[in-house]
C-alpha cells in the first residue's frame, strides 16, 4: 500500500515537473502571439499613415506647382496688357505722322520737304526679281521680295530696320512674355521676324500703286498678285539709313505679328 502511494506521489511529481514548463511555454507563446499581432497592427497603421502622407505630399506639391503656373500666367498677362497699351500709344503716334505726311504730300505745303508721288508703276514679275541693292525705295522693295522668295535671311536682315530703339525694346519685351514653346521655336525676336517674312504668301508679281517720297522717307503702297490666286495690297515704309533705303519695322508691327502667330497656333493654323 505504501509502495503504491509512493509510486503515485512520484508520478504526480513527474507530471507536475513536466507540465509546469509546458504551461509556462504556452503562456510565453500566447504573449508572443499577442505582441506579434500588436506589431502587425502597428505596421499596418504605419503603412496607412505612410500612404496618406505620400498622398498629402503629392497634393501639396501639385497645389504649389499650380500656384506657380497661375502666378506665371498672371505676370505674363499683365506684361501683355502693358505692352499693348504702349504699342497702341506708339502706333497712334506713327499713324498720326503718316496722315500728316500724306496730307503734306497731297498739298505740297512744306517747301523744305517736297513730295514726289509715283502712281501705277508697271508690274514686276517674280522671274525678274533680283538683289538690286537698296539705293532707292523701289530697289529696296525688289530686293526684299527677292530675299523672301529665295529665303535669303542675310539679304532680308540687311533690308530691315527698327523705327527706333523703344520700338525694338517693346517688341523684345513682347517676345519675352510669349509662351516658352513659341520662344523655343524661333530662338529670338529676329528669328521670329525673319520666319514671319519668309512665310508670306508667294507672289507671282507686284506693282507699285502709289509711292510718296518725302526727304529720306518713303511710303509705298504695293499690290501683289498671289501664286495661289487673288491679290494682296500692303503699305511699306522705307527710311534712308547710311545711304540705303530699308523697310521700317514701325511701332506695334512686330507685336501684331507675334499676336497673330499665337492666335493662329491656338486655332490650329500652321
């Protein structure tokens, strides 16, 4: 009986000795699971927060970029308004001078600057155009048309001049506030002007309708017969400069060219 009791006690002690570590290990595993789940939940929350932060950062960057674009556009528009006002003032001044010049030419009221009027000159076909220099307004006119038809930028550049430095400065400012794509396409104001002249409609011939010479300035009205059909009339102002007559880029002329090109691009024209 005692032996059985001893065996029972020993067995109980053995079971207890084995069970105790198992219970502790189980408890540790339960704690580790809870800690692991907690860490996973924290990692998930951290991932959500990271994604939200990235989203907010992207939205903030987009808002800042939009603000920069809006500010740049606002400054560009303000610059254009100022340029348009300056151009209108200069253009009105030139138009008034031209009207006065024409009135004086018709009346012959200024004996110091007698006017010479030539009308209905013969047509000059494109096949006869040549680089005949710039010694007279009619020679300069033919040289200009020859340079355009032969796409000779050197001859064209030599036959053009600015009315004055403020006119050139205003035109440069107008070019500077044009869209970046426009400025990259032409490179410079002069590059744009040469391209504009070269892209004029091809003419089969031209004739001088009226030429008014007064001192070192001439105003020539020209009628062109276009290769594509129809006619085109334009008025060209020439100024004697260092012994050569050159076409004058009058105030507002370059600005109108730029705005016309931009309007054509908006409408999808080439």
